[in-house]
């Protein structure tokens, strides 16, 4: 059985492998907070929604229903989360990083070429993760605050306003970064899981028959005997595993071993015990279906549990919000979306970033969902689609990686992954049945994101092709300048371009209007590698084209934010002599106009132009000193 190799210094490489026990414990505690925040808050609503779906309108709660739902929940946790993600996909790391886009890069590398099918899967998975990032804060905080109704029965009308206030506060503090509050995430979630377990044990033996749910036949019999109701119930059962995909996305932050340890030692046992206790309580008192989670606790403890649950849901929301930031940075680097301003909130942790536009868009989407749906039960119908789609995508990409990159026999890879993809597809079909009730929300949201990505990629391809047809080959220009050189002035000129084969537009305009050439001219291209990060040794490639011209390529990983001055400092160590104070950076600023005939419909032309205008300034994005930049404007029709 072939396994992926791990580079030294990655979470499963040498640096973590020899970490001190205290460091490993800290990683386990941290992963319990960040990685499992989402799935850890599912007991607030998952069992209630599943049983409600199984019972239907006015139906009775029976032993068969409770055992069937519990069995589906337990085996969903075992198969979908434990086997697929914790055991298998956590081994599919891209230099220590995980997540859908990392898996997309791995699959592309495994095939040895860019595949439209693989790219489309990656785009769909990424789009649905954004949907998850909008829905998770809304349903998690709503479900926690709804506990107010048990403490103060007259507070029902304050649930939505309180949720809105909490969410606004949560998004308002994002600009400060997570460094200070992250230290509290792990201990709070460890306490949360311990509370889940203790509350579970106090009611676990209210009706010991719930232990029969460990037999998967109860899940099978329920699915066989209940027809369409079983599929609807399965869609609600899936709420118990939402957040399972997040543990793979956070692989780079904690490493495989700490994530696995936290799951097997704390998270999975706590979840199963709590779900079984809710089932036992419900069999003893069917009226507890109103809110079986909070009714596990004595009335005098409810205020404290409510506060802890609210903290836990905020932490769960924080995990997907920061995940959206990381995903956006990867998408920018891979050329899937326009450049956006990225702010680093920590001097020591590169992964701690803040993207203002993403934060504002997520807040707007979350508030719209809360105000529109108003209860976690109503919002539950919208939740599953986004996560199930991401899980199906991960399963398909995982099969390709296991087959091609790990060198498994295709039949062995299919035998391993096909059943898991089938289960995920069944969950997806079950959630699609709730389109009218609210599942249309992530579908519309995801489709909109995919349209934006496709438009951006198509538009940039057409723009590059049109620009290439009008540009002069760089080699031909250098040859002509050697024969008849213009006036040469001191200093270094760096011309940024995406196509090193053609003369940069800014260079041509400098020659045309200023009629001068610097004594050192650098054609600079910035490339994104299919790895999360690039070592300093591989960062810079320099090629001397002529006495006056050189070609420099800077490479950054898709998890990195390009910093040109820092990379050029590495170039100086490699022998490139230049003075930054006598260096000018020449950038082309294009003004786009819709053409009468292009390769896209008129609406898509206008959408691409709007996206291009919204892109952050290249000077800021690449961290180029503004005082050393010369921008040359051109007008291009597309």
C-alpha cells in the first residue's frame, strides 16, 4: 500500500515528528478548538432536526425512529468523518496543507497536466465552501441563542436581534486578527466537549435500549422501511457531520497526528455519548423533542450552558470565517478571482490574515440568512447542500490522488473510495429534496461564485490572447535595441508582466514616449506554484538576456502572499547587484472597454470588466514601494 511522502518541516514531517510532548498536547488542544468547532456544535440541532423529519407532522416518536436516527448519526460519524477524512484524506497533504484547492493541485500534479474537469471540481468545491462559511455562523449562533427560550420563556422575540448583535460583533473584531483570542479557543472547546460527555452520561441510562443503535442494521432498516421520509431524515442526519470537511482544510495548521488524536480521544466519544443521551431522554420523555440538547441539563445550569454554547458557536463560526480568508488567498494566487487586499494580522503566523471585502460579504450574507429564516430549524434545510457537495468533490479528487499519485491499482483505489463517494452522493440527493425549503440558498450562492470564477478565468484568457497578438516578442525587441539603442540612463527599471515572451507594454511606452532605456532592465514575472509554499532557494530564477536586459521569475506558493521586495532581497543574495533607491517599477494599468464582438456574451463582458476594476492595485498587492512605481495606462477592448 503506497502512501504519500511528507517533506521535512511539514506537519507530518520532521519538525513535528520530534516535537516535545507539551507541544503535541498544545496542538491537540488547539485542533479541538479550531478544527472541530463546527462539528462540535452539531448536537445543538442535528438530532432534533433528524427526529422531527422522521416523525413528520403529528407522528409519534417510536423506538424504531430513535434507534434508526441514532444509528445513522453514529455510522455517518464513523464512515464519513472517521474513515474518509481522519484516516484517508488527512494523508493526502500537499506539502503539509489540506483543503479542496490543495487536493485540486495534487490531482492536477498527479495527472501531469491541467484538466478542465479537475479545475471545475475545484471551483465547485471552493464555491460551496463559501456557502458553508455563510450558513455556519447563522445556524450555529441562532441554535445557541434559541436556548434563551428555555431560560426566559418570554424572550422568543429577542432571539433574532441578539443573534444579529453577536454576529456583527464577531465580524467586527476580525480585523484585529485571531492571535489573541485563538489561545482561548482550544480550552473552551475542550470544556465544551467535556460538558457534552458529562451531560450525556447523566442521561445515557435513562433508556439503555439506545445502545442498540451501534448496530448499523437499525440505520439500514429505517432507510428501507420509510421510503421518501428516510431520505428527508438522512438530509437532517447529515447535520451531525457538517464540519467534517473542515478538519482536512485545517491540516496545515496542526498536522495529521494532533487532529487524529483529538478526534479519537475526545471529540468522537463526546459526540456519540451526547447523541445517545438525547435519544434516551427522548424515549423517556417524547415532549423533550422541543430542545433535547438543553433539556439534558438541570434548569439551574442552563444559563451557564447557554453562555458556553454561544462561545462554542462563535468559535465554530470563527473557524469557517478564517477558512474563507485562506481559501480566498489560494483562489487569488491560482488566478481564479481578482486580486483583493490582504492584511496580515500576525508578525509570526503567516496564515493569520484578514480580507476586508470577504469579511463584509460574509457578514452581509449571514445577516440576510438570519433575518430571512429566523430559526435554526428553518435554516437547517439550507445547510447540508454546501457541505455535501464539498465532500463529494473531495471524494472524487481523493480517488484520483490515490490512484495516480499514490500509485494504487485503479480497482483498489475505486474499492476504497467509491463506497465513500456513494454515501456522500446519497447525502447530497437527500439534501436536494429540501430545495424548496431553503436548500436553494447555497445552490444559488455556489452557482454565483462559479459564474464569477468562470468569467474571470475566461476574461483573463481572452485579454491575454488579445494582448499577445498586439505585443512585440521580447527577443526581437532586444535584438533591434542592440542595433540601434536609445539614450541609456543610469539606474534599474523593473517591468512587471505575466508573459515573459513578449515585451511588456510599459517598456514599449517608456521607449515610445520617454525615448530612454535604463542601464539595467529587468522583465519580472510572478508565478504561482502548485505547492502551498516555495522555499527561498526556489524563490528566484534569473536569466541574463543581454548586457541591458535580464529576466527574473519569482515563484510563490498558493498559500503565500507575494512580496516582491522580500523576494528581490533573496535575488541580491544570489548576486544580482542593484540599489532599491535607484530602481523604478513600471506597471501597466489597463482600462477595459467592451468590444462589439468578443468571446463572451455582453453581460459576461461587463461582469469581467467590473471584476477587473474591483481588483486591488498591483502595487499594494505585491507590496511594491509606492514611491518607486511608474504606472503606464492603456485602453483595451474585450
